[in-house]
C-alpha cells in the first residue's frame, strides 16, 4: 500500500472508532462526566473543605488535575479494549486482517481512536470542573504533551488487554483490579509527601504517579516528581507498550490461528 | 498465463499437534470456477484461512497471481476477496458502512468506495436495506452482504466458503446467477460447499480434500465420467406389477408407482426404456436418486478412509 492508501485505511479505522463511541455516548461519554461531578462534589467541596490546603493549593484545586487525568486514562484504555475485543469477539477484526492494511496502521487507528475519546472526555470533565473551581494553566505545552502521551500509553495498554482477553470478564479484570488501584494510589487524591518513605519509594513503580504529577505540574506548577523523570518514564512505558503491541499483531498471537 | 492460485506442499499443524493440512498442492487457473470440496474437518477452511492470512501456515508456499504471500502478503491480499463461512461483521453497523469501510481498508477513497458499495448492494438486492442495522437482516441477506463486502475492491480471485449455507432455494439460484455472471466477467472463483449440486452446476474444476490431503483434483467432467454406476428413479403412470424385471439391469420396486433402476457405466438408458415398454410400463418422469457428484464424492471420501 502506498502512503495515500495507508492514510485512507487509517482514516477509515479512526472514523469507525469515533462513530462507534459517539453512537453509544450514554455509555462512553456521559458516565465520566457524572462520576467526576460526584468526585468534585464529595471530595472537592464536602470533604475537601475540611482537609484544607495541599501543596499550597485548596484541596479542590489539588485534585482536579488528577481527576481529569483519571478520566483520560480510563477512557482511552476502555475505548480500545472494548472496541478491539468486541471486533475479536464478533470476528469483524477479520475485515482488517484479510486486508492489505499494515499492522502499524491498524494499531495506530485504534490508538488514535482511544486518544480521541480520552481527549473528548478530558474536555467534558474540565468544563464540569469549572463549575467547582477556577483552573489556571501553568504550562499549556506540558499539559498538551502529557495528555497526549498518557492517552497513547493507556490506549496501547487497552489494546494489549484486548488481544489477550478471551471473554468480556477479561476486559474488566485489568481495569478493576489493576488500573483503578494504580490510579487511586497514583497521587490523584494526595501528595506523595504524605506517604512514609517506604511507600513513597514503592509508589515510584506506579506509572500513574508520573502521569498525574506531570499533569499537575502543567496545571498548578507543582509536582512530587521531577518533570524530566516523569516524561522519561512515560516515554519508556509507551515505547515498550507500542513494541509489544506490534509484536502481538505481527505474530498474530490470539488473532490468527 | 499466471495461475490465480498456486499452493505447493502446504502444511498446517496446530499447537495441539493436530495436522490439518499434510502437504497439499493445488493450482487454480485464472478465470476458473473451482470447487474445493471435502467433509467437515477435512481442511478446506484451513486452506482458505492460510490463503487470506487468518491461519498461519506451518510450511509450504502459497502464491496469488504470482505474488508469494511470504514475500508480499499485502500485494497478494489486494487480489483476494473472501466470503467466510461464519458471519464476521459487526452486527450493529449498517450494510453500507460495512462495505464502505472494507473498501477503506484497501485504501480506496471514500467517494469511490461509496460508488462501489452502491453498485454491489444494488446488484445483490440490499440497497433498500443499506441503513438497517445488519443484525436485522435475514440469513440470506447477511450472506449477500459478505459477498458485496468481498467484491468492493474488485478482487481477481473470490473465495467463497459455503456462501449458500442456510439460504432458501430461490435466493440460492439468484446467487448462482450472480456468481456465474461474475465469473464470466473474469473473476476467478473458488467455492466450498456442502451442496454438491451447487458445485456440479457452477464449477468447471474440482479438488476434493480429506484428512488434510487432496484425494482428487481434476475437471468436473472427467470426474463425473468416472462414475461407474447411477441409480435412477422412475415414476410410473399406472400401478406397477408386483415383479418388474429388465434384463441386464438391477430393478427395485419401491412402491406401486415407483421403480429404482441401476445403470452401470457402458449401459444405455434407452435399454431401460425399451425394457419398460416391453413390460407395458408407462413412465411419467425420471430423476437421479442422488446427485452424480454426491455419489462420486462419497465414494472418494469413503475410499480414502
């Protein structure tokens, strides 16, 4: 396939993906808006007012970046895992596998689809957050780069989960038992400074720590980890996830007999 | 002329050790209407899976219009259209989108894809249903949708894995007409089917696969010529006598108006009619007890066992 044909294939996958999650917007976009509104009300307004300041900001201002990032992570992940597993389950993935579309275009199409949903939900959640607090942008560039990198990373993770999943239970196990704990323990609701040394060191193995803190730096200008370390770690995780996803596609593991 | 499909010593061994294909070789010429037959589990779908990349081969060589799938799979895939046995499209999508998206995966711009989708959906009688969720289509319509999807990039080789399974007679006949027209226009077609009268009516050449091996590969005409015996059923106008005998033929009285008569290779059916006239038996109609290809198929498959 020449470049133009590959571009058409990419746009086709992407258009299909976007159309899919917009068609079922009550399942894909609305829940995040409602859940985050509840977080803002309960943790931000009700409990937050009793907690006081954190990192030099009100508790509401402190948790907002983490909550936006949480929405990006869960949506980019769940979009790819449910869409790709769905196409595996109903065998419509064969439409792509029998076509000359290169594997990297297939992966790119699904990943950009996941990223687009993550970004759309991020916009929705950010708009909702404006009802509860003022948001100041410390570094727009950092925010944009970290949002893109994070959504790419978790879209890739969703893809890997989808390839290995055998049934619908398998696509909810990872988000429930791995992703959610990592998010909650990734510093969304608290500063790393509050943790004992041992647990602070353990937390540094959690990729969400880097993601949440880098994003918080972009919004508030404060972070528990160095920005360059955060970018470095996210880049490493993303490259590994991309290479592994390509390996799965190239070998046809769990896709071809 | 480069063959449409060349398979050399194709082997497939699954992870559990089961050998689905044991070194089969096959050649399908351009423009052919080729039947690939075999009992369930013989290796037909595995062969098709390897050709269109859904099954990874263990060994051997496959080339589509001269393009080796190991060297340029994308190039080979451009020439193939595949209609699988199972429905493999998203039931929540609309037929028009399914066909247009498939064209997109082959790099076809949307305007051209929409044009082609309209052409094939119209030809296959699905245009009125183009915006209906595909789960609402009947079984026959779903099969036709998969044919439209397979044709949207104008492949030179169309592979149909039991395309008329579960389709009513009228629809099957109209699909036969469509496929014959397509073949006459130059598309090479490989067909697997369990309806042997379908293969006999449509295909010029045939391969029979059993236990992962090709047990027969010849023209349909040559294969049927080798049939040594046929059984015909004769419907009598009047009630038959209790005993009916025709010299040189095995005759069985099925009921008071039906006879079964075996005709060996070299015997003439005129002799049967002569014998029936001699016995003052008037015949209103006659037919084969079984499809001729079915007789041959059963013989070859049983022989291989």
